[in-house]
């Protein structure tokens, strides 16, 4: 009885996550024409590299470096110039509030969920460069890998429970083969996997130069493509790594 229950679990896990992977793969395939020679904006590069939170981080760092916003190492943001240069920056200013000062964490979260960032995402999805919502290939592939491992473990436990070689062990071969087959197809059809960029978007991100303007521009490119952790300034890293701001004189 125990091996039968294990077999049911194995089939259920393999079937569920293989279907999820197939759905994610189908949704990630876009009929939109890819623009050859297209140059990404910094916001677009940030979204393809790290999603909405990366776009919010980029806006915060850009405003800080251009002296329109002060990011303190204590985790607070203070508005210096209330005029944003674009809608994402204006979203950040609105998230800080009329007092002109706020902890960075809620500002980042609010900006990442704002319409201005969704507009960047929608533009990239329409161009076939970003993965539509519900088509996260990276997490779907991880789930199928986990299902394959689970099937193998359950097969081994079934062998131990039966006390020796048993033909029921062969019943675990089909779900394992299904999981491994889905992984092989995904590797061939959709690699490299990404949570935000489609395969075409990842190739463009790797091949396309992102415009910068000197030292500030280089820092912004670093934030967009690699994230805040790659920035040389330890105070700036500390400000954006802070989970909770505390009121301080800044």
C-alpha cells in the first residue's frame, strides 16, 4: 500500500509541475517582432535584469546621484528637489509623501508596484523582450527539477519499503522520464531562463550597450544590470539594503 501512495504522489508532482512548465513556456513565447539593433533604456535594462524592484532601485540611485534625493545610510530618503524628470521619479516623490522624508523600504515597494513601472514592463512584453505575468520559466524549471528529485527519492523509498527489487519500482520510471523530458525540451527551446527577460530579451541585454554619461552613468548602468550590491559606495549600499528606516538627522 505504501509504494502505491508514493507512486500517486510521484505522478501528481511530476504531472502538476510539468503542466506548469508547459504553460509558462507557452506564455513566454511572444509573436511580437523583435526589434533588431534596439537600444535599451536604463529602466528597461533594469526591469529585464531584476524586475520592478530593480527599476525602483535605479530611480532612487539616479535621484540620489543627481542631488534630487538624499539616501541616508540609516535607511531614510529625503526629497531635495521635488521635480521628477520622468514618471518613475515622480512616483518615487509621491511615495515619499508630502513631508519630504520617508523610510526607503516602503518607498521602494510602492514605486515597484506603480503604474509607471508596469508601463515599462508592458512595453517590453509587447516587444517580446520580457516574460508576461504567469510565465516565469526560471521558477517553473526549478519546480520540475524538484519534482524529478522527489520522484527519484520516492522510487528509492519504495524499493526499501518493498524489501528488495520489485516490478513496482518500474512504475516510477514514467513520471521521472516525463519530468526529465520536460526539462530537456525547456533547455532546448527556452534557455536561458529568466524571471523577467524572455530569451530574446536576455540576448539583447547581453549584446546591447546601455547608454551612460560618465561616472554617474556608469554607476547607473551597474545598478540597472547588476543591482545595488555591485555599487562601490558602501553608504549607498547600506541605505538600500536597510529593511527598516529609523528617523535620523540627514
